[in-house]
């Protein structure tokens, strides 16, 4: 036998030589079989998740018959193994209850199995099994010597399990990415509902602009699917494997919007305890989608203009420009040209954004898409609600939906379908609530005209009050004497509420910017 230290050193070098445990185990097997009676070497664990003995790797000669990769444990067997608290190497006894139970699956008959428990910091990780054909093949001295290799094998097993876990999480993340991509955008641009009918012109423009890097402006009413079109542009472009960062400019607090979009340096303001990359930097190599671009405050508009002109961002409190390789897609439901006249939107930024505008039509202008959209939402919402089979749609129901004007566009249709499914108690979906809603809307208008004391809904009261305040401020929202100050709310929040309530507004008192 070689010198003990040299033996242990060689074993350690071989078993820890590679993250691919099968290769390192094969190398170790070749070395050990020259010094011990070994026909097969197996590294295994007790997998609590499977309730089984699971083989991690093995190496054997051409004549050996390896046991199954997964050996199920009878109920209670895992607890019995744990109770034994194996710590020293031992030769498996076929008469022992544990090995007698597992004998048919481990193929122990006619062989001698030397088991070396593998522990890390006292915790049992698994074991190393050395098998030799024949009876009583290992002496006490060999058992003691082979027990000394437990530590390097335990380290190798721990590394192999960690590597296996990393690969598992990598697989999960890749699967999650594919899932999210499907959720964000279900395949190619041609699969968008209405892509060959009501949205045909839009999709032709998407195909035309997707391969390029220019800025795109999406225009259309709220709920028309502008975000879906942005998804289609990104995932049909050469940047499809890069990040797709979505930002709703109207949802960001005005005092934090610069920091959120462009980032900040450590100490730039109170609470900035570390530097922070903004959304533009996070979109490196991909696309950033700025929804509700009309809600950007003046300072953010200036910074965005610099990004579009120079392809670089300057963090809040920063002294150097950070180059970015991104594509910018913007969207709004507002009339930006009117905002320019009012002085609330920069004219030079408008010219940068509007090089290739795409107008997404409202549902009332593409009613031929309503049947397909309805079927899609019925199927999708049925899955979300846990319904095994989507309910059938009654004859005439789709025609009823097509006759409706859909002021809330696709979003209103989606919500209607969800309500119908929640109320569904069997039979067919009739969507009679559309008729009731339309009739109720007409009756409400008539009743209000005939009865000034008709009770109003809370949203209607709020809308009436806000309109009166806007009339008083001559449309001014920001600054001293503005509607936001008088109402005691944030200007961005007020704009969001105005849009939600369908109140049009203009700021006639602001000077036009040069």
C-alpha cells in the first residue's frame, strides 16, 4: 500500500477534480480498484423529498450490475435509518432489517457492500458504497482505511448537491422566463387577436418598425391594448432576448420619478444610502416601455430628451453620464399636441417621440374583433377561476356585444367576461348585463335631466366637485392656486383620478414653453 498521506492526497485530488461528479468518481474508482477489491463505487443520498435512496453517481466495471437509480423506501424506513445515526464505516449485513428489506432492489445478494457514511458538520449527507463480488471481501484494516476517505467524499457530495440545486434553479428560472414571455406576449406578433382584422394596419406597422432601433410612440384611448403592441414590437425585434422594462409614468410619485427612471448616486438626497440604477440602466440591451408619457413632469422630460438624443443617462446627484443601449417605446391616451399648446409638454420632446407614431384604434372602430376577443377572455378567465371547461356562449350573445360601443375598450370587455363567469350557474353565457348597463345608462341620463335631486353616485359627486374646482382655477392643476393644492392632493394623483373619471382638462394659464 502506498504511503497513507499520499493515498489520501490522491483520493482528494481525484474526487474534487470536477463539478461533474460522474467524471471525478470514475477517476477515483480507477485509482481505488488497483488497491482494493472494488467492482462498483456508488455515491448516494437519502432523498426526503422522494422518500427514497437516490443515486447521485456511480462507477463500475463492465461485469457489475448497478442497482436502480431510485430505490423507494418503505414507510417508516427513513426514520429507522436516521435513528441508527450511522457515523463509522461498516459492512452491510444481509440479515439486518434495513438491508434485508432493501436487498431485492440493491442487489446485495452474493456481494459485499462496504458503506462509508458521509457527514458535513455532523449532519448526515449520504453515503459511499464500495461493492465487491463475493462474501467477506473487506478486512477490518481495509474498512478502517477506507473510512478515512469519508471527508473528501463528503465535500465532493456537498458540492455535487449544490451544483445540482443551481442547475435546478437555473432550469426553473429559464422556465419562468419562458412563462413570463408567454404571459407578456403569447408568441409571434401574428397571434395578436385582431392582427389580421381590426388591428391589421397596426400590425403591419409593428412588422415594419420591429427590426429597427428607432423610438416608437403608441397613441390610443385607455384600455385599447397599447402595452400589448409594445410587447409585440419588443418580442419581434433583435432585442427580444434582452430585458423588457415597463414603467407607468402616471403611477410614479412626482418627487421620486427622476430617481426611479434615471437612478441616483449615494447621498444624492436624504435616504439615498446607496447608489441605485434606474429603469433605463436596467433596460440595457433591451427595451423600456414608458406608458402614460404625458404624465412626466418637466424635469423628467428634460432628462428623457437627453436619453433620446445622446443615448446616455445622468443619475440624480451624478457627475458623469452613463451610456445606455436601449430602445424606447412610449404610449399615451392624451393629446400631446394640445399639451404643447398648454405648455405642459415639451415641443422638442414631442418631435423626438413622434417620429413613428402608431394609433391603436378603440374597440368601437374594430367591432369585428369582439367575438374573437370574447372567446379568448372566456377561455383565459375560466382557467384563472379554476373552471374545468369554459362555458358555451349563447346564440345572439356575440351580436349583442358587437352592438355595444365599449367606452372602456378591451379592458371593459375583459372585466365584463370575468363578471359573467363569476355569476355563471350553468347553461350558456348570454351577456344580458350589457343590455341592462346600456339601458341603465340611458335611464340615468334621462332621470337627471328631469329630476335635479336625483341621487348621484360617489364618483359622480367627486367628478362634479373636481369640475367646479377646475373651472375656478381655469384648468390649472400644478402650483400655487392650482386644483391639486385646493383639493389637497398630489398633482399626479389628481391627473390619474381625472383620467379615471373621464374628465378632460386643460391648463390655460400656463405659458407656452419656447
